[in-house]
């Protein structure tokens, strides 16, 4: 690789993007491409939507139908690789930018994100700021501390004519510094004022201003609006723009973003600048200078406790009225929570082996801690419904849906519980303390247990979390493990499951239609095998009296799939799938003895054990976690 060539190529590209010319030349550029004249909210909206999006319609997506009813969901490509389980939050965010881009009331409002620690507020803000850094350069008056739009140079009495000629709208006025320079350096000849391109940068404070929490006893509005250069006060008057240092957050964030971190930790008087910046789109200049036009996104965020404290004071109504609040709750979907941990772990340098279901087990604990108690279902069932899964009970899919549970839980669900950071720290601890460079669900549950014991929280919450780990999650993991080991033990598990499915479907169809069934080998016509069908149905609690209805449901559903051009297999109908898998699991009588390493295992059993281990390794286990998992299974599963 020729590094000199790489550097030279990059420099050439950047030089081609750079522009420096007069305002007159800039007008010609605008004439040819009016789209370059954008206000900040429009710019951000175009950056996000420019990456494209996918519309998930309920009629085409069963999972969306279960979770969101008849509402379509937009998944924006800009966010899809970094944010999971907060699609509705992202949609609200983009809707805000869309309304503001249309110059609706949102363009004069603060975008405020509120939620629990570790829910992703700061990450969302960072992604928006980084989006600006990737934006195309903007045109600005050369030397302007506000990097303002050059069209501000046009006198107000001519703006209508210029707007018509250029096909744009001109909003805003020159800052005091540029007004002074136009008059004294260019003699009012604004067509000669130089215009340059400039980009956005977090590090260089170009178009991106950040306001951290300030000590209430030492607050200085210069952090927001700049200051006066005291060294020049002997030379110039107090309102002379030449003494202004316009380097506050609103100055550098003009045409971009101003971020307020933990916004309500600041004294309320300190936030009054936000009122004029939003409603009047102007901020004070230092000292006795005039107001300065401001075009920027004001993006604030804090935890819920700060928000509740601030809104409880009725004297803050003026600021509250200028806020668009978007709640950012914890992720409540198990499959999406897993993706969050996988993303974070992929960015780390850990190279340890992670056994199957390890991350899923940790995610279960996080989700369970965030769920509000329900009188309709147990916590694990609720977790599955929130994940868009079908929950089978006595041969039928549970009728309670997501919407019912959300209404029962109330608006605060997802705003409390275990944070993503807590889980990641527990995973990190399990990874770093592993002697075999491998972690599994058992070691992660142990790591989480120790972490919860050390938590400084209410005793009731701590006991609830420990119960999840010791009882709820362990029981669910036992079910998963039983199925996993059984699949590895039974040679060609899927083929055997499909065979049971085909046979059951043949007998159930004949039973429902009151026909006989032809034996595939002998050709003999036989009555539907009641004993065979019951041997499958009883595994999901279907009584003799309800068997007819279940068989009718199965055959009707299969014909429905076929009529709509789908393909059927043993997983097509969730209740039947569960029944078949449970039958295969129950048929493994000798498994508890085979999976131990005891001396009573004979050669045949030893061969089966080795074959099972190889199958498990093919499914993602290593030698160490196979040993640990199978020892655990021997002691906890298939006991008489």
C-alpha cells in the first residue's frame, strides 16, 4: 500500500470540496442548487432519511402485528446497526426532525430525551452529532464566529426579489461582528464579502456545541453566549462587536447542534437563554450587544428523577412549554436485547468462547427486571409475549396479547430495572475470571447473582432479582437445555420430528374428514390411529374431550398455509411443534445415565455420549462448556 498516494488522494478530494469566493459567486451556486440552503433541522432530517428506511407492515409481518397491532413500523437504516428494541423511540425522533424541517412548532422547541440510566439516551445524541460530522460542507461567511448563512448579507428590502430569483427562503440576520465588518471593511458592498465552505466537528467545536452541567454557585452564561474580551475594553466601547468573543455553545452550535448534558442539574436562570433560542430563534450577545440570530437543534437529555423534580415547579412552565419530550425506556424485547450485548461485546477485545444461550440468559434477567408485575400472566410468559413469541398453553396459543399487557402495566414500564451497563459488567467479569477462556449460561448466572448481592438497592427489589436468577431463569434454561441435549442425542432430530409431523397430519386429517388412512407400506386402509395421536397431544395437556377441536385447528391451519402459497413443516403450528419436541424428549429414557461420566456407562453408551458431544460442538459448544453443561444436565434433568 502506497501511503503517500493515499494521503495525496485524500488531500485532492478535500481541496475539490473546498470553496472560497465572493458572495456574488455563492449566489450563482445557490441558483444552480437551492438545496444547499438548509436550516439545521432540515439538514439533520435529510441526513437520517438519506440512508433509507424499511416499512414493516402488520399485514406482512406477524411479529409487528403481535407487538404493534395495526401500526406500521419504520426501521431507519441510519440507526439499525447500533440501536435495538427502540424502534418507536427512533420514529418519534425522526418525526420531530420532520416536523421541524417543515417549520412546524417543533422547529422552535427543545428536543429532550428522558429515561433511566443506560437506556441509550447519550448514544442516540452521539449518533446524531456524528451524523453532522459526516454531512456535506456548508457555505459560510468567511471569518464569521457564527459560521452563518451568507444569504443573511442580503438587505431585507431586497429579500423577496432574491428569494424569487433563487427559489429559496431567507431567514435570519447578520451577527454583530459581520454587520460591523460589512460596514467598515467592505463599505456596505456585500457582493464582495468572501464566502467559504466549512464542515462540522465535535472536537473542533464547529457546528456542535456541548453544555455540561455547571456548578450552580459558579454559573456563567458565557458558556452559552460567549464573553467580552476584557483586554480590548480600553480600545473599544462596551457595545462594539470587536470586543466580543462569540465562542459560547450557542455560537459554535449555530447551524448545527447544541447539546445540554444532564440539563436540569443547571440552575433554572441559566436555562432562560433556551427560551429565546427556541421561540425567538435568537440569543443574547455578550455585554450590551444586540440579539444574535440562532439556527440550531437544541438537544437535551437527563434522567427521569431530574425531569420530575424540574416539572414539579410551576415556575418552570415557560421552559416546559418549549420542550418536546421523548421517553427512552429500556429495551423490552429479548431478541433485541441480545443484539445490544452482542454489539458491545463485538467491540471489545475478549476472544473467549461464549456458549449458546449465554447472552440470551443474561438478557432474560435484564428484561424480567424491567417488567411490571401482571395479574394475567407469569413473568416469563410476559417476557415471551413482549418478544413476539407464541405462548402455548393446553394445546392452544395463549390469547392474551401485547396490547393488553401494556395497558395493564401502565406508562412507566421499561423506565426501571437492570441497566445494560450492569449486564455488560457482569459479562465482562465472567469473561475475565474464566479459567478456561469460556463462559456459559451457568457461569453468567453466577456472575449476575454475585453482582446483584452487591447492589445497593431496596431489599424487596434485591430479593425479586435473586428469585429471577435462582428460580425463573434457571427453570427456563433447564427447558432450553433439555431440548438442546435431546436434539444432539437423537440422530437426525429434525428428520424424526418431520416424520412424526407428517404421520400426525395424515391421521388428524383422516379423523377430521371421517376417512380411512392408507398404510404407506402395505396399502391397507386403516382407521386413524387414536393412540398415536394421543401420544403426541398429551404432551401439551390436551384432554380427550378437546382432542377433536385441536385436530380440526391443526388441519385448518395447514390448509390455510398451503392455500396462501406457504410451505408446511413441523414448526408451522406452534402447539403441535411443542408437542412433537416434547414427545421426542420424553422418549429419551436413558439420557440421564449416558450424559454422566460415571464408570457404569458401557461401550454402547460411551459411543452415544461421544456422538452427542460432537453434535453439540457442531452447534457452537466447546469441549469445556460441553463438560460443564452435561454435568449440570445429569444432576438437574430427567430425574425420576
